[in-house]
């Protein structure tokens, strides 16, 4: 009679051991899958950071180019204020209550709105630069991969207040194309001093 209880104990122990082995294997499998996922996402994160850095560089280049163009225009008296250079098309782009207000749109939506016919040329002549190619200093080779778009917004539009000597310079830098595009938007408050 003592044999039977030992057989039952042995079966219980082996069943218990099997459960522990299954739990350990499941734990190790979960850890392994997590390590593989983290390792694989490192490249993706690195590419996202690189894209953000490149789009910021393009935006800064856009600001520098626009600043130089506007300074020259003021120096040669081609511009006397920002008044006639504000972007007002498409309708509502400068009005906070409009669905087309530039701050309500993502950068890709805003770029598409500025070129509704899709010919890579801005539909409004008041866009200072539209998808202008940024030439990287280290290579000196222009690439359509990095671009910038620049325009002026009347920050007082729709308020009834006119201040033609001040504006908001909006710069959108892009790196990449399509769904793989990273963007950076800069908004710089300007005053012409007039």
C-alpha cells in the first residue's frame, strides 16, 4: 500500500515540474521576443531622429534664404512693408476661425493646400519659396529629398487691426517623400521697423 501513494506523489511532482518548465520557457520566449522587437525598432527610431534633424536643417536653411531675400528686397526698396506680401490664398489660410487656417493643418496638408493642382508649384505668388531644394553644404549636391517652403502670414488678419510692419514668417522643412517624410515647422515673428 505504500507503493501507491509514492506513485501518486511522483505523478503530481512530474506534473508540477512540467508546469514550471512550461512557465520558464514561456517567460524566456517573451523575453526573447521583446529583445528582438527592441533591437529591430532601434533602426526605425534612428531613422526618425535622422529625418527630424534633416528637416530641421532644411527649415533653418529656408529661414536663412528667406531672410536674405527679404533683407535685399527692403534694402533696394522693392519691399517697404510686409503688407502686400502676406499669404492670403487659399482663402482662410490666415484666419484663425477658418478650416484652412495654417495652424490647424499638418505640414503635409498645408503643402498640398498651397499646391492644389499638384504640379509642384505654389498656386499663390505670395509664397516666398515652395519646395525649394536644400543643397547640403557637405556634398554641394542639390537633392529633392530635402526641401523648404516659406511664406508670410499677417498675424492680425481678421482682427480689424492692421500692422503692415509685422508678420509671421512660416518655414516648413521636409526630409523624404510621401509617407516617409519628416517635417519641421518654424514660425518666426518679424517686424520691419516701418
